[in-house]
C-alpha cells in the first residue's frame, strides 16, 4: 500500500519454505517492494483464505503458527533492518500477532529508531488472535479498533474519549486513532497545535463491499501524510478517504494515489 501511494518501501517479514512463501516473494517484486523474507523452518507461511459469495465473506480459514520466532531469527530481522534504515523517514509496525514481532525485537527496533530520530507508527490486530497495541511505545500514530483499544488498557466501560486518553498515556503515543467501523473514526491528539484535542469523522463509505485491509489503508495513508507535513486532522481526513476508496472494491489490493485524488476532486 505504501509503495502504491508513492513511498519507497523496504519490507521485512518471516515466511515458510513453501509455495505461499514463494508467492509472497514474487508478489512483492511485482509491486516493486524491496523485501527481506527470512525462512522459519518451524512454521508455514501465514496463509488466509476467504470464501465469498454474492459479495459477502461466508468463511475465513487461516493456515499459520503463532509461536514467537527464535532469537536467531529475531537477530537476523533486526540486522537486516538496521542495515537499510538510516535513510528511512518512517518505520511501520504491522503486527498480526503471529509471532513475527516478539517484544524483545520490538524494543530493539524502537530504541534504534529513537536513537536515529526515525518516526514510527503501529497497528496490532486483535480479531481471532489477541494482541496489545500499547506494547508499541513512543509511536507517532497508533490505529486500533475500539475492541483492540479496550483490550490494550483493559477497560470495557469508559467513554471513547476516556479510552483514547488512557491508551494515549499508556502507549506514550503522539496521536491515537480509534476506528469505529460504520461509526467512522475517533482522533485523539492532546498535543496538537490546534485548540482541538479530540474529534470524530464519519465513515465516508456507507456501503462497503469488502472491508479487508481498510484499517491498514487508513494507517498507511494517514502516516505518509503526517510524514509529508500534514496536520493530524488533515492526515485523518486523507486516511479516511483512502480507506473509503479501498473498502469500496472487492479484494485487498493496493490503492493508487490517483484514486484518492479523483475522490477529493469529485
């Protein structure tokens, strides 16, 4: 997604020695993404299948192992990342909680980025699996769903604003987006230069066709806008437009920047 929107991208992950891993390798080359995919003999490449009919997902099947990678593989990932990160404007943690990002690796990367003034953003998925977005400390932006935010701060009853503020403080994040599905997006940014610290945007697509990847699209588009100099409010708006475009299509395919421009000019 970041490459399709104009960024130069280096991608780091774990694969198995199988057909799905080769497919991932080939697909990244097709999208002109530089990648380091390290083979873990103890797991298959994570593969998610979606069975759809009449534009609705009827069944989801995932083939994976979610144990943490061992220290040797974690060191290989860190060393590979460290070798090319000095020229980076942004590091994105995209955490699906399948063991690729154990906490010791996250902390090493985070400390290295802070030392080298590289800004970081993060998303941590908790749907069929359990994650904790608050473990990604000192991020420029984190973008959990309401469910993921409540899991992170162990709070099932507080208002959205109190929830966002608790997560903001616990994760020491600069900005927090809480995605609300059909209810849109809550933006929480107490240190923004405007007098506003919290606001909400409605969902810009009231009839989505396929929500797969919508949250990832929001994270990427908003983060790139922030790095390019947009305010948090402008970034939230652009990210929401991008996500609305993305979920209006079938399939989790990269969004082209011209699609966003077309929507803005419509």
